[in-house]
C-alpha cells in the first residue's frame, strides 16, 4: 500500500465523488464522467490517479472501459488509521498521567492552607 497515493487520491472532491459512484457498482468511464461539468479528458486524469492509488481498477471490453471500486486499499487505510489512533491515544494518555502526577507532586510540596475563620 502506498499511503501517500491513497491520501492524495482521496484529497480531491471529484475523485471522492467518482469513488462514491463506483461504490454502487461498476460503471463505464463515460457514465462516471457524465455528472461532472469538466471534460472527459479531465475525468480520465482523475481516474488515473485513483488507479495509481489502487482504489479503482479498469476492465476493457471492446471499446468500453469499465471501472470497479477496489476495497482492499480502503481496508488497509482503515487499519493504518486505527493503529495510528491507538498509538497516539496511548501516548496522550501517558502524557496526561505524567501531568497529573506532576500536579500531585507540586500540590504535595505546598503547605496546607489554614481553614478560614468564621465570623461570629
């Protein structure tokens, strides 16, 4: 998995829209390009970025090019995100515990404050 390619591919709204369309099933390149107000050539460039990231595969039947969503890179990306989240959660929890311990040490060093007297 090339995480950089996947994240670059997902960074663009047009490419995310293409992926959303392909999530409902395979489609011809021309069908994928249809809703966009850009040229077929521009859509093809977006598709090539998605293919390079492994998010989309192409099948050619005669003159028709069919696109399919590839789920494996999404699974790998999700796995990486969960591992990264767990790593930082542990690190931040350890930092929080260290700060609480430091606060407790500082509080123990201070002399106790005498109770306030009540007015009679």
